[in-house]
């Protein structure tokens, strides 16, 4: 008997209730999708909303279906299972603290074969960062590395930026001051997803680097201070950057959650944020909560400290991982980093293709 829904009674899909239109949109033969790009050759919104399933069967790990409009086709059971259960090639994020080992990879080996590149990208998505050793300590090398993964995002800083101490800087990064744990560019729309910092020289006293898993800090707050967690996940602040030619602004929560209540993004940069005028009690609570988050993000409990040495690249998820550095003395030696940004669709897309 024809129906708009079928119930799978065996195998890995046992218990799944599948709708006719939902299944029809997943037929993948050459008559339905372009074989080169897998884009549909028809407009699914124009399918008959009363489409029925006349018959179906499962054989050789494929679901074979015949629809009431005469169309027949097969769908991979494995692909249906992965989609129904939201199984993605991108690894699940691992909450970490400072005691976890540094994720270090050798630039001379990463691109030798696909397995090495897969391992590096999987570690990046698990931990939110990787450290790359043995790159050439020359200008533009960070672009050469980044473009092997995906297109570089150009901003008002240009395609890359130079982190050096200089007079009259338009950002505190271009001074010798200490930089506490922070997110980069929270004032942009969208915020750059991935940052790479390449060390060309680091000869001065000071200037050591640090990384903090913002999701680990958020998890700590969720488990230990519900009041602070609630106000940080429900209050949007305005991040603002002012330069000679541009003023950039963006509103976001310090701890952003997705539709399932999972951590989506950390935006933390106390020298750039402007808190809205809440009522007095909420404002007091927010300031206390932000101070608590600041102290956690800069505590030995969560901060990994290391020295970014000549020829090393720190690549980190700017939507999750906070970074910082200690004060340095430019009179004791030259310190020069070059940085750039790429977006998550580049690295995610690269990893999914490698795993196919």
C-alpha cells in the first residue's frame, strides 16, 4: 500500500521513519544530479507535495524505492545513516586544559601524503589549534602554507599582516605590550575563523605565546557558576575597532551557543567590547561574570604557554581558541611574526574531500 512515510524495520536504519519527499530529494543518479558537482537537475520545491512511496526494499546496503510519479532509484544506507545521525567527517571537539600535550606537526611531513595532512587537520578540529615546525623563516611563507589548505581571507590589514613593534600603531598587537588571552577581530562580520601566525624572528627577551581553549573555560562556567554562564550566553556586547579609514562593529555574545545548546563561538577581547546599558543588577552581574571569565582565561589552569620560535606557525581556531603573548623588550632583539586568516569552509572542505 502506497504511503508518504515508510518505517525501516531492520538493519542500521531500524526504526527510522522516512518521508517520501525527503527520500526523493536524495536520489543521486545522473538523471537527478549533475555527475560533476552533484547539484540537483530539478527544483525540489516543485515536486508533488502528495508524492507517495509505492514500494521499497533494502539490498546490498542500498535502499531501493519506487515513487508514485514513476521515478525509481537507490540510496546508500550508509549515507542515510550518517545523515540521520549527524555523523560528520569533521572530528568532535575535545575539551582540553593546559596539561594536554602540544599538538605539534612537522611541515616537512604534512604534505608528503594525504594521511599526514588528514592527521594534522583532524587534530586541528579536535583541539582547536596545531603548531607547525620547520617552515622557512622568510616573509610570505605563512601565505605559502595557508594556500595549500585554502584561500586566504583579505581584510583591511591586507592579505597578511606583520606583527612587529612600531611607532603609532593602529592595534595593540603592533606594540611590545603584553596581550592577555583574547579573540582576534571580534568586530568583523563574520569573524575570521582561522588564524595563522608565523615566526620569522623571535630574538627579544619576552614575547612568549599562549593558547587557551575557550570552550574549556565555558564548560567550567557551565558546571560551576550557572548565574555567570547564563548572563554570558544571553547578553550581546558590541565589539568596535576604529582606524583611519574604517570603523568596524559587530555584536555577539561572549559565549555563543548553537541551536542545540552546544558551544559555537567564543568572543573575548576586553579592550574592544562595549557592554549594553542593562539594568543595574544585570550590569553588576555581567561585569562580575566577565571578570571571572577573564581570570579563568588567563589562569595557569587553562593556559598553555610556549615560545613561538623561528620557523614555527601557530594555527588556531579563532572562534574557539584564545591567544596571547607576554610583554617583550624590542631593544634586546628583533621579533617579527607574519599572520593571515583563512575560513573554516576551506579546512573543513579539504578534510572532507581527503576522507572521501
